[in-house]
C-alpha cells in the first residue's frame, strides 16, 4: 500500500467501493485522513465493511467539511450527466480527483533522488498486454517492478514508493479524466478507436482524456505514440512540434525512418537514426498477430528508453507467457483448439483476434458497443459459423445474415458445446473455437474475467466428458 498523507487530519469522501475505491480508502486512512466511504450499492457497502473499510453515508453530511472527493473511475464525471455526488462536490467547491491523482501527488512530493520510474500505457486496445510485457521485460532485466492501475492491483495498493522501483501503470480514459498532475517518465498511447462514448459523449472528449497521459512531461521524458490510426498520427505530429519531451512513433506495418516498427515478424529499432532489426516475433508465441506486434513495438521502445539492452528485450519477448483472457490458449480436444479472448470487449479488439486465425468457430455477444460488429465485415469470410449469446445476439445475427451461418446459442455453455461439435466434425485439420465477444460482459457475467473463466470451465467440462481431463 502507498499511504497518502496529504489529507492527514482532514475529512475526505470516497465514493465507489469497488477495487479502486477500497484501495483509496485504505491508503488515505493509513495516511491519517478521516475517510468517509460510500457506495450506492448495498452489496458494495457490505463487501467494504467485510474488508475492514468503515462506511459513512456522505449524503447525510455537510459537504463543506470535505477536503476532497475521491471518485472511482466507474462513476460518471460529466456525461451523460454528472453523478449526484459530483454535483454536490461542485456546488461547494470540493476538489474531485481519482486514485491516480493521489498517487501522482505522493510521487511529486518526493525529493528527486527518491523518485521511482513511472511508465504509463493507454489506448483503446492492447493496454494490458503492453503493460504486462513491459513489466516482464523489466523483471527479466533484474529491476524492482510493480504492475497495476487498470490491470491487477489498484495503483494505491502497490508496494510503497522508493527510488529504484519501476511502476508500470495501465491507465484508462476514465482514470486519466480524474488525473491532473501525473508525470510519467515514459508515456505510451497505443491506438484509438471509438469506445466508452456513453461516458465521454463523443470522440473529441475521449481523445482529450487519453491525451492527458502526456501532460506534465519534460525534456527528459519519452512519449511513444501508435501512428497506425489517424488519431495517433495527428497526436504524434502535434507532440513532436511542441517539443516538450522526446517523441517517437510506433507502428505494426509501416516502415518508419524514426521510432520502432514491426514489418511481418521482424521488429526494427530506428530510435537513434539508424534502423536495425532487433527481434523476431515469430519466436514469441504469446505475441502472435499484428496487434501484438504493435504491443511489442511499444514495450521495446519503453524498455530502451529506460536503458534496457535490446538482447534482454528480445529474450523477454520469447518467454513472455501472455495474459489470461487475451488470445489465451485453453486446450485442444480431438484436434479442436479453444482460444479464450474474453477481454475483447469491442469490435476493434475482436478484429485483432480474428486476424490471427484463418478459420474460426466464433462465439460472440453480450452488451454491444456503438457500431456493433460493422467493422468486422472483412473477417466474416473467416467465420465457419457464429454462436451468439447475450443481449447483442439479435443485432449480431442481423449483421451476419446472408454472410455467416449463425446459431443463437443463448448462453456460453451451450455455445461451447455447439461450436465444439461443429468444429470436431468439420474435417478441417486444426479448427479453432474462438471466444472473442466484441461486447461488454455485464448482461450475463460480472466482468470479462468471469466470462473467460466460465469459458474455460465449459471447455474443462467438455474435456472431462470426452475422457481427456
């Protein structure tokens, strides 16, 4: 835990008692603040109390007594309308901040000699894999590494700050919107496509939130930007012209005269004006696909900026285990491979998985994002059949009509059984059953991790039934 002493002896409201809020309440309490923690959910309050966090109904208090409101990133700040507690805080001038802002202020209060290295990763897709890959590389290089934020542990639940440590942090647009003073030694923006517009309102607001990852950087810091989409290309150009920090592009497909790029399976370093092949991604089984090539470019660039030798990075690529629920190889039953890509919660993420496999039995559905699966049309010929679940099943069936055979499976267990039977009897040499839902999970599961775990359980049940457990 990272104790937050800024509010010692003062009253602080914490709203939203999931993982982030609980960590913030503990960190503030450890730093001597009087914490008033609350959540609109009875279940969340009960869980907080069971975890040792006292709850206090902030709705019944005089808001002028609060020194700050610490807001969980899942709570609407501005759109579609500010949450009730945001309106109350604004009415009396109570500052509203998130856990990353508390973290940033704690770091900024340290003497320069005690400051750890901070690496931040954002983007619509690939954040978790890239952050985990950077942490893996740094560990392979013998560094003291803490990985957290939007992946794993909340940032304030990480080990205390000290010089020599490396904090590798995944940052969502929600977290960045609540952060103002974070300065990252290395900041990465991977890619941009429409997502979370129900919370940001439009792409301009979404991009503005993401761009905050580069705020406060100085001449010694590095910004790496994916330039394979128009948003990233523009941001990279703007940052380069502003010349506030070192800026370099990354790409998985474009040859770059400066930066880091991947062409085919080869990764090229042109950070210092001379292009050199530095890694063969065909030797890294957990980094298959063009999207992972972009992740690898970003991780390589970050590690080089931190002084890690290119040979250590290439070796780390080869033994990187990958992430659960992201192109995770679950099992092979009677020649059928099962791939868990539950983390693909939008069409752009699902496209990355579909690009890896030439022929799939595709399990998809849940709570659809804006645009549905329209952008997946180029991959429809790769789908032997689609097995649709959840709220989006009807919408997806309409999009696939006349192009892909569809089974309305209803739920995940049924989809796994049906897809296995069709794949097993297809006569194809190595058929793939791919869970890559292109949807949020909240209609049938608690989160994408729960959905992925259910998929693996269903596959395990099949294995047992087939006598292969």
